């Protein structure tokens, strides 16, 4: 009579190489075989590796972060064939829950080396660094960033349906043009046969996926993908365009928490775990909803601090050398981040600790003004209640030894 | 024994030309004479014109918007000499309240003509348009955008202290370089002697302010200014660096409401009214707080909709012609705006109505992801409860005649 | 073209005796003449006296509180004839705004003497006391209760439509029975000809109102009245049953703020001011909505502290002498109040200061459990952010001299 | 280096009789042996049965609810010896998480028969009834109450430390007096040797616990216990007085959700599951905090609907027969509940469905006014977003067949 326990549509094995698990894949391609079939209305659990596929260890050395192999990341779980979904439909994904594995109650936030991955502030912070976060129920804390503890805004970094061949070709065209226009600088990641993992595909099909398959790093307008939207947390509903029969939905890159922008690149609290989902299909939804990119609404259980409990910093599109840029929100947001670092380092944190913290704590990054030429203005709201001390401007600053994050073994 | 009614530190006259009122000025310059003195701890009322100084009429024709004289805008009230404030101090400004004038219960949102002001989407919407908003207590509605009504997130668009001579010189240098590098395109506004209004200054001083004084359009990192931050509403506390003796604080450009980005440029619900402020001085606060740009925290009475009551749209740094840009949050936000317009036009609104609405309703514009090369991802959360119909994707769309906003007399 | 300033439907004169103003009345009776007519859809301002009709002074002595004449209170503004409203309809009242008079920026909270009014804790705190609150925009603070400051949750204590003759008779019957059953104890207030004020009625009609008219102290299920619901603040919508032709709506007893329960009786921050309303009529709404008592929903701008920013105290239906009561939520709530007083007095407040504070600050009083025989459990959540010091249990208590509230001249 | 998975301090076996599991007990008594020891600072998982110990089945018949054996309920998990805790200390309990068992994704809400348990509205709804709730991640829904679905406000109904012998004697004294004064009516539950379960105690000690041990139904001021406070959810911190060495802390009666008051008695969504806790001890905290009853603050992740998304009903202390009661909040709250039932039955629900729903959905029950003699006024706020249809008063009512809840087999 009653409902059964939720079915686990795909398990992962944390002890087995990711590329030997056929329920995983690390490219977007329409021909990667579906690993399972899901019926709309049926809640399912889907297990996921952390986005590095287990390359990062729970220790106090950031060598693993520095030496990460970025061709072996983003092993997504899927693709799943969703019954009745056809191109032109909208796939509604309800995120019923997200949890870390009980037997693995930790995650990590990293800064990549500028020469291997980089990040939003790599001009200022070029070295690799790492913080390990311990989970206690809904809360997390880190021995590498003492003095903070907060409830996770837990969510998947990546979810999306497979591109059609046409959509994939468009991605490769436009990103290829960008790459071509910026020789010598890594501005995008083209298809890459090395370390391709195409689920259960082998031989020619796998080779084709390697040649054509889109990398998973960027989110893309046509399907979402690696949007890294922190608010896709428990109880959210996401509306995704369907491009191939059965949708071929994939998910992965679970985050225990993240700040707007995920600024250090490996910036969320990355974790392995399980996501519980339920699917609905809106027939011909793409046309009905005039949808070109995903939309969503958040769930009701986001951590709430009250509007007066954020300390908010402003930044403008004038760079650190005093150069004026024209309505550039990216530069403005970088300046905003620097303003927060300057403020918080007074308490005894080193800059890398704060860089890591702003990447993963639930900070609010807003585009405040985007029309007042020449300055874009962005803001970052830092929830004051994540600190175990009072960071209000009125309160006397007490500088303390706040330890350090993990650096590489040759750090001095 | 009890407190007296709050003193009005400066009145404005809505029926008198702005440039004849010595308590107003429209440039930032250290030598504009203070119009009054305020004691820290003393609450004061300060009256303000709307930012166009009364150029816009409450009617159904957007000719005034098209023909606006942008050399005659941003008449700020001030500057005020704040006792005890010295360069290097931080001026804490508590926003006790903001109100429209009771006898003038309306405001306006405008789209400028692309050739006279423009806006964030002027490539797509080049013509002038206008919406008049009527105020009823905390609520506003517009005959030009039927079907919406919402509580104002009322705030000043501009507040800041006067620049020092050095700061002003730096502004002119860097903005001048930008202008020089983009000949033929309006990328910034240089000092402009025409229609300069320097408060009570006349003669040589006024001429000097005209030659050197910074325009009020952009916010700037050193002092804030025209930040257009929607959350600086009732109960907020703003921390501003002081650059000259007495701070020379000015305020103006009151908004009944605004969305993140204020995308149509004249995008907030612009109004005349009164702001109630209280000042505190933190001695040597700039060094103590390591402050390069203003910071703030919001008040407790922002309109609250609940996290599940926003419908949120995603946008990416791929432009409308399919060109891929590199981590460009500005382009991503423009795409996000277009996604909302495409969604809402299905209900019968024309695009200009939505463009106006997204400029002034309390939409949340977030920088979601800024590191996943090459795509920046931004989001815009639209509060569903501002509509008197149900805009959830699951609900059948009923297309209705929703009137139109004000256009110019030659609009067809 | 544009809307006119909001019409003031009734003015009051703070310097003239309340009983000489025909737009006021202090009884509920169907025959009190309407003072004005209001059209549905038309926003109106209505001015109100404070509920004591000006008996309380802004000073540091509580003699006025002790000696208050309770036959001369609750001068409501109205009744207003609402066009089209008929018995059986529901009158929808939208509270557009509530404001104190600019020229009178203060209010008061009082404890009555146990022998003249009393209050919820008069067994423990039998003496009169008073606190004066100064308003600064949305905030208030009191020289009599230093260390606290908060945004008002501003609202009317009283609003309702006149009873029909039948409803009035029922009130007098049932309250008369209660009085009869409790000889020697003031358990309710019967009709009272002394100091009756029936608006413009004179002579026989006024005498009849004196003999029959219901007192305004209690809220009553059939019409609402003096509900003292703190959440009927800006932006709320209240649905009221209509009992007589034209509804005969009245309003008054404005509060700058109040806590759940308004425990000290004169417990809100009582003030004179102006309320802005808009009316709609739902024809035959009483039957359609199966309405026996008013319903409402709150506006979106209540002060928000975040769920983790309330410190919440529990109380049970065991009284202070250790007597067990059966599921008595009233006794449980009294115990809850005492628990808060015991906690806060450690900071140096005297009990009367806290008693006054809990009456008027936006504390949340919940019925937590009402079925676990024999104990009812109630809670009171105190917003921690109203204090300028940290009241969390983990923080060391610093006892300070926190002054005192106003007492009577013979207080020692 | 990293933290270990959280230790499970006590497991329960859902298939074994509760009274055969030594980690459970169903009385409060100082001498029940501790089942395990917990170190402050160590997070632990504690498994719990549902409060009926498994008497209720997942089916469509309420016979089990009617025939429940109330001497065999409230098997709490514990008591736990908390290291370093001594009488006079305060035990701080942080609720890290609460989850149902994955293999048992359902719970139940019940109405007891008036002759066996009863409930807050048993005068009106005397028969047994039941609703089964299915869990999908953070959400629940019921085949017995279609049209509603909501996020759980998950929490323990019971937590507390064991009473000392003195405290226990006081409980028995005062509750005995109440019983003695109300012969013929069940007003409280005295000690009851039948079906006593005293953990690992046997023989004389078990007999003593049966003779003296306090029943677990009521919460009590000295220790909390069965407070049924819905807001003690994920992330809450509760401060409990310690009465015996080692605190002897117990917990149980997990609720997936509950409304203020838990009005149908078995009114929460009762479930078996696991709670994750962390303990801290504040030495001499009872005196330091002047604590007579527990206090708490809620966590940051409560479901948030926004203040305008509650439809709130008023009730007064005039009972359904028109009798006036004196400031009786219990009667007022009963009336409030009836007002909601009258409103919601128009949509096609039967009253028992609504009675069940108001017991378990996150409704807000406030004590609005408690001083306006003779009427207490209470309110119940119903979150509108739990319904899949629009319950706003303005919206036309569509009456539908909404099925029925489970009744007994002889129900007609």
C-alpha cells in the first residue's frame, strides 16, 4: 500500500577508477548510451563522485590540487533515458534532496595553480591551496579555516540533458572560434580524446565521443550543464530543454555549499554523494515556454540569515592598476572579491583562506548597476553569522592566529 | 523632555528650476560650498528632486524621455558639512526612512532613445519609452504595465562624500583614457561646463567646477556615488570613506523601487521625496576597515517573498548572434534579461513593457558562475507575487491585451 | 492624468478634547452616525489619536499611567460608510501604510496599576510604569530602556465594522453572563454611559449608545475590533464581516510596534498617527468564505531577523506556586514571560523594564503544544538583534546599570 | 586526518518489540540505567522508533489508531550518560540533522478516539482517523489528503534530561493533585506499572520505575521533555537543565512535520528515524542563565514562505455555544482551529482531513492578544503554498472530490 524506499537508479564505487564505471561519463555527446531508464513521476536516487573523480585527498598538502589532471574530471552520472521525453519537450527536474555519503563526511575546496586551471583571482593568488571541510549533519567546518561554520546550501553543480548533434556542432563551432581568436591563452576547452570516458561506449563510438564530445567545464545556454548555481538546492525545480529522444539526462559535481561565482574555480565544497530527483515532462515545453536556457525556482529551505545579517561589499569596473573599463561586470566582481579579502584579512586570515571561503560559503553576488557608464557596480554579501566572532564594522578587530590552509609541499 | 520632530536640513522646491536652488548641485567637486552643517547623531530629513530635475511629466507620451537633456540631471542635495569628519574617517550613514512627497504620489521609469542615453538593451530596444507609477502607501502600480503591483524597495540611487582634489584628478585621468581609447563611442562622460550647477558657487569657482567636476552618472570605487544598489533601503547602514574636511556628503536620485542592474538606465521608479538620515563618524575608519570602496548592510524590512517565490532565469556569455565571449558577466546578464522578456511576452506584454518592468521591480540579478571557461553564468530572479496572475511554468498561459507603455508621439 | 494625492478622509486635532471631535467615537454601536463616506478602490488617509486620547505625557513620571481614566479611551476614528457594502458582504481592507505624525515622533508603553487596569503579569508587577519611545524613521528607542533599538512592526490595534443590533445584543448577553458569574472581579466591561462619545450623536441617541454600546477593549469574534494583532502591518489585507448597511468601519489604537500578547495591556508602543487604507467589497462574502471571524494575510515588509536570530523561551501550565493546570495556554504563556524576565534581568534591567519591552518589541508568542495532558507549552521568541549587546547564552553576561523606566512619584 | 563517519550511539530494531530493546525506555526516572556514554563535542547518531513503537500500520484503516494501547507508547532512546555533566549544568544540544530511515519512507498522523486518547477538538471530532504520509526527500504528501505537499519541518517531539528524585517527586505531587481534583476525567497520567519499560533495568528497579516513573506524555517545565515544539528542527540549539550526574539524556518521538499545537494529539507526522546530535556542557549553567525551563534557538533552514504567503485566521475565547470565557487562550485557539476547518472544507475536504492537516502542516499558532478582557485572541497562519490550488479568498472556490482519510472499519 505504502510507497517503497526510493530506488537507486545508479550507484558509484568510490574505490574503483571512474573510467571503469559505465554509469559515468565525462563528455556531452548525444550518442553516449543511456545507463538506465527512469519513469516520470518516480523518485530516484542517483549517486555521484566528486567532480575530480577522487583525485583530492583528505590531508594537509595541496600537491594533489596543484597536480590535478583536468582531463580526468567531471565524471557525471548518466545519461538516463527519461521515458516519454522528446526533443522540444521540457524536462522538469525536482531536486528532492542532496546528501553526502554517510561514510564520507567531508569535502574540499581548492585553488588551482595558475598554470593548471587557475581561477578568478589567479593574477593575485597564483598558487595551489586547499581546505578540507568536515560535515556534521547540515553544518560544515574546516580545520584549514577556523572560526567559520555554516549550514550547507547543498546542490548539484551540473545537471542537463544531452545536446543534439546540431547543438553540439554549434558549441564546437563557437568555442572553436573563440579559441582560434586567442592563440596562446586557454580561453576554452576543445574536444579532447585523452581520458575520454563515454560510459558503456567502446571502440569507434568512444573514439567519436572523444573527437566531438563537448567538455563539461562550461555551462552552456542550450542545456544548462555546469551552471554552478548555488540555489539549486533541496526542493528546487529546474526546467531543462530536451534535445534528444529520452532526454539523456546527466547529473554530477555535487556541492555541499558554494558562493555566487564559485570564484576559486574548484571553489565549492566538492563532495561525493547522492541526489534524489523526480522528473516530469512538459510536452512541447520549449515552444510553450519560449525557452532558450533553463529556468528554475529555489526550494523553501535555503539557509536564511535575514537581510540585515549580510555585510555587503561594493566593487566597480576599475581594475587594481587604476584602469577604467567599460561596464565590465566581471572586472567589477573581481574588485568586489578583493575588497572582501582586504576586510577579512584584518582578523588574521591569510588571503588564500579567504579566497577559499568566499568560493564556498553562501555569499550573495549581485549585479547592482550595469548602466551607469563607465562603471558596472557589483556587490558581495557575506553572511555574518557564519563566523564565530563579530565582523561588524563597529566592533573592534581582534587579530588572531587563524592557522593556514593547505599549501603545496614547496610552499614557503 | 522628548525628542523634537526631525529637522529638515534642506528643502527643495518642485516648482523652481533646479539650477536656481543653492542646496542642489550636479557635479562632484571638493570645492562646492557646503549648504548646511549636520551634527553626528542628529537625525535629519533631506529633500531631493527626482534625478531629471523634473524634466519628465506624468502623461502618456515619451517625447520627454526621448528629448531629455542629460546635462541637466542628477541634481543632488548637498553637500553637507558633517561635523568632526576628516579625511581618512569613515562616515556611517543610517537610512532611517525614504518617502515620496505626499503631494506627488507618482514616479516614472524610462527607456532612453539609443541616440540620447541608451540603455543595457538598446541594441534591441532603441526607442524611448516610459511608464508612470502611482504610489499607494508602500505599493506601486502603473497604468502602463497592468497586472503588476508590488511593495517598493525604496532607496537613494546616489549617496557619497565629495572627492578630494587628488581623487577627482584620478577619476578624470582614468575616465579620460577610456574616452580617448574609444573615439566615436560614448563610453564615459567627461567634465562638462554646460549646465553645471555648483550649489551656491558662482563666478570662477563655478567655472572651475564646470571644467573639473566629475559627472554624477557613474558610481566610483573611491566614494560610491551613483551605485544604484537597490538594497540601500529603509534601515540600511552605509559606510563611506571621507576624502575632504567635513565629508561634504550629498544624496539624491531617490528610487521607489529598482531591480538589480537598473537595466533601462532611467530604470528605477524615479521620484522626488525625502530621505531621513543619521550620521556617525568612525575616526580613521578607512585604515581601520581597510576600506577602498563603500560597504553596507541592509535593513530588516526589505520586501520578503520566500526563496520559492522567485522564478529565476539563466543567461550565459554567448551573445544573440551566437558568438562566444570569455567569462563576460555583462553579456551573460544581457542574455538573462532577454530570456525573461521572451518568457513574459507570452502573456501579452510588449517587450518595452517588460524591459521597463525588469528595470524597476525588485528582481534579483546574481553572478552565478564566473570561472567555468568560457561561459559566465548569471541569473535573474523575478518575484512571482508582483503579478496578479500566475506565471509559474506549469500554469497555462493566458494571453491578454495588456495595453502599452508610453511611446513617443511618432511611434507606430 | 496621474493620481491625486491620497485624500484624508478624517483629520484629528491633537490639541482638542477627543470628545469634541465628531469623527471619533468610543463605543461599538450600529447607530453611531457615519462621519464620512468612502468609495471602494479609493485610497484614503485616516488620522487617529493614540488610544488614551492624549492622557499620557512624554515625561519621566508614570502618575498619568496610574491615574488613567479608562472610561475615556479608545477614541476610534469613524465610523465610515463604505459604499455598496451590505450585511453579509466581506469588507477587504488593505493597509497601505501606517505612520506616526511627523510632528509627534514618539509613543509610549505602559504598565497599569493593578487596581486600575492591571495587566497580564499584575500579580507580580502591580505598579504603574511607563516607557517613552522616540521614533527615527522606521526605528524606535527609549531613554527608559537603554540598549535596545528596533524597526517598528507598525499596525492598527483596532479595526472593524459596527455590529448589528443582534450582534450587539449577543455581546451584551454573553459578557453580562460572565460578569454576573464573577462578582467582585473585573472580568469584562459592560456598557457604560459615563464618558460615552458617540461621534456626532447627541441627545437620546447618544444616551442609547451609552446604555447599549459595546466597550472597545476586547476584540470579538464577529467583527475583530481590538485584536491587537501585531502582523496587521504595512501591506496587510484584512477580511472583515459586514453587519450593517455601509459597514460603518472604524479604526484606531495605532501601534508603532507590539509583541505577541501585548502583555502589559497598554503594552504596544501607543501612538497617534495616520493610516492609509483601501477598501474592496466581496458581495455575500460571509457565506462564500464561511466566515465567522476575520482573516488576513500579512504584508511583505515585516522586519525579518532570520529563524536563527530569535532566542526562544518555553513555558508550561504549571503556575509559579507549583500548581498544575490542565492544558491552560494562558498560564503557560504567563510562565513563558516570566522565564524571559528572569533571563534578561541578569544584564541589569529591572523587571518592569523587561515587562514593558516584551509588551512592545516584536516577540513571537507561539502555542507550541496544546494536547499533551496536562501541560500546555507555549514559547516566546525574542529577536536578539534588537539589543546592542549579545544576549546569546554562550556569551558572558555583563551586568550594567541600565537606568530605569518611569515610575510614579511615590515609587521607592 | 579527516573526521570519521558519525558514530551511531544507539540503534533500534524496527522488527523487534520495543520492550525487548534495552536502549529504549518509556518513563522518566533518575535510576533508569544509562544505555551508553557520549563525550561532549562528539557528534552522534541516535536511532528512534516512532512514538507508538510501531503500533500503526501503513494502510487505509484507522482501527489501529482507535485501538492504540497508550501504555505502550513513547519508547525513548536513552538515557545517555553525557560525560562531565553534573546537576546544575546546562546541557546544550545541537540538532545536526533529523532523517527518516531510508527503508521506511513514510509516517502517519492520527486522530484518537475520544474514549482512548482524544485530542484538542474531540468534542467535535470524536472518532479515530488516520493519514499516511509518504516522504520524497524533504517533501511529504498523503494519499489521504490529496492536494497538499510540503517540505518537512523535521524535529524531535521529545528531548530532555532525566529528573532528579526531587524533581520527579514534585511532578508526581502536583499532577496527582490535579487528578485528585478532577475525579472521573482524564486530566493527567499518573505513574503506571503496566507496560513499563525501564531500559536495561529489571526486577526491583524496574518495579520502582513503574511505581514512580513519570509518564512521557506531557512536557514539563523543569526539563522540557515532550514539548512538541515544531521549530526544534535541523540546526537548532537547545539548552536543557541537568538534574542528575551524567544528565541521562533521552530523545524520541521524531516528527517529519508538525503544526503549532499538534492539535489532534497524535498530530505530527510521526516517524521512526535517526537524529544527529552534538552536546556541549555549560558548567553551572542553570544559575548563570537563571534557567527554570529550556530555551532554544532555531536553525537557519526552516521552510520559508514569506510573510505574505500565510492566510491567517483569528479566534477568540467565546466558545461554540456562545459562552464567554475570561482570557482563555486555549479556548481561543480551539475556535481558531474551527475557523480554518470551516474555510477549507469548502474545497471538498471533510473535516477530519483538515483536522489532520492542521495538526501536521507547518501552521503558525500565535497568541495575538492576551490582555483585552474578556477575550483572548489567537491566530493560526496557514502557509498557502502547501496546496496545489489557490486558497486565497479572492479566488473562486472549486469544490472537488478530495477523497477521504482512513477511518475505522465500522465508519459510515
